[in-house]
C-alpha cells in the first residue's frame, strides 16, 4: 500500500508523521481528480449539457457513498452536506441549525478539552441566541483525570431534562484515545442530540453510525485520503429540525468531492479495520519505546504505554514532550533527521494542555522501520 502514495515513494529519506493534520493521497485518488477536471469538469446543478449533468449526478452519488461508508442507519432520511472540512461543518451545525433547535433555559454540553473547532462554535451559538433574548446554559463535558476519556458516569449526573445537545469527539486529536461515544447516549437519554467530531476517525478506524447512535457526524475528507478543502456533515434527521445550511449554496468543491469518492473506494478496498490494526500497532511500538526513555512524557493514558498493556491503545497518534527541549525545537531537530511531525498546541481548546508538545500521527504508509528510527533519534536527545 505504501507504494501507492507517490509523494511517499518520491521522498524515501523522509518520514511523514503528520497524518492527523492531513493525510497523503494514493495514486487512485490523484487519478480520479485528474480524470474529473480533464474529462467532465462543470458546475453542479446549474446546467443541462452532459458535463454538467455528469457532475450533478456525481455529487449526488457521493452523498450516498458517504452514507454507506459511515454505516448510515437511516439513509432514506439522512442528509450529507459537503464542506471544506470539519471546522466549517461544525460551525454550520452550530450557527445554522442549533439556534433553531434550542429554547430559553436549555442546556448544551461542550468538550473544552478537545479541538477548538468542537468548542468555540457552540459558544458562538450561545452568544447568538443571547442577542435574540434566548438564554442557554453551557455545561462542560467531564473527563477522567488519568486517561482523559469522557467520564460518562459524571456526564449522566450532569445531564438533566433540559440537556438538549451534546458535542463530542470520536478519536481525540491529542491523546489518541477512542472517546467511547457509544456510552454517551445512555448517559444523556434518548432525546438529546449528539454531534460527533469524526475528524480523526473517518479513514483511520471503522465508523458505524448505527452503533454510535449520534445525530450529526462531521469529518474532513482531506484527513481521509481525499484532496484538501473537502469534508462533509452527515445529519440523521431524527431529532430536531432538518439540517439546512444557511445562505446561498454556491459552487461545490466538485473535484474534491470526486476525490472523496475515490478515497472512500480505496479505503474500502484496503480495509479500514486493517488500517486501524496497523496504525494502532505502530503507535504501541512507539509508546512502548518511549516508556523506557526518562526524558519523555507521553500525553494521555499512562497505563497504556507498554506493548503488553491491556488498556485501550492509542488510535494512530502519539503526543509527547521532552522534559528539557521545547516542543518547537524538538520538531526542528526531528526534521533535521528526516521526520515531519506537528509541534505546537494542536488547536486544543481552553481546558487543554498548558504546554506545547510534539504529535506523531500515522497512516497506512508508515512502517515499523520509521518508528524504530524515530525512537533511536529520540533516545539520543
């Protein structure tokens, strides 16, 4: 599979370890984009000639393709709206849908330890409603102290009859944990709407919306092997009004949508379960090595570092700090040895880590040899 990624094979001396930010693209995705723009490029929903008709049909076909890839339990009722990525999608839910759903005195739950894109839009919605004279209460999602997983027992105690909306994340972008979203429904009851940030799960781990029982799932296609500027909002349409993005619907990113179809086909052929097994194994190989190195702190659950740990393993990413070397400096050092990593605060919201860190994020094109080489370099610092 690694050989199918042109940018990876073109740079054999570099190890790309930043797939949580954006994933590299297999040749099949690049070819699908090239074929679209050279053979049938046209606007969607605005013409009657063959190229325009083909583009319109393609966009509608990919909507259904997204539903099937996500295990949509109600495809006849649900909707898929294409966006530039998760951040735009979550903001559309927050500002175009949520104000129509809430009334004075309602409560929402926000995960302030997750990505800012899954925290700030809900505060924008609160402020928008306040200007209209509607007061809602924002409750903080509770976390377990050690693992940084959601504390669903505490959430059950927090939730009440006015808890109408819960924002959650499927796989955490800093700690790498599966946040056990399937437990949230039991904690908050059958009527609350759950909106899922699936940026770090779609394309990395199997996603089954029927099992998760959520109402929105928002993801970035570019993290799932498609082109940049591509993403989607899936809305179930079971609780509350139908999701309708505000404003005039302009020209969609048709080449991005074409690439998303090819990316989902590639992922299905490769087997997302196999990709998950591979990347979880690589992450475990990395944490097991780091666990033996005194200068490093691995963020997230400290009980899951050793290779023989029975605690849930990290999903495709490991975030670490050196006790003496600044994260930015560590990032520069690692690049000098051929490793491309993320070095900053990772856009974590207000209850996130107080200091910057280095994130190593993995995909199908990474190898055990890259992990071993990385550990060897880290061990010299």
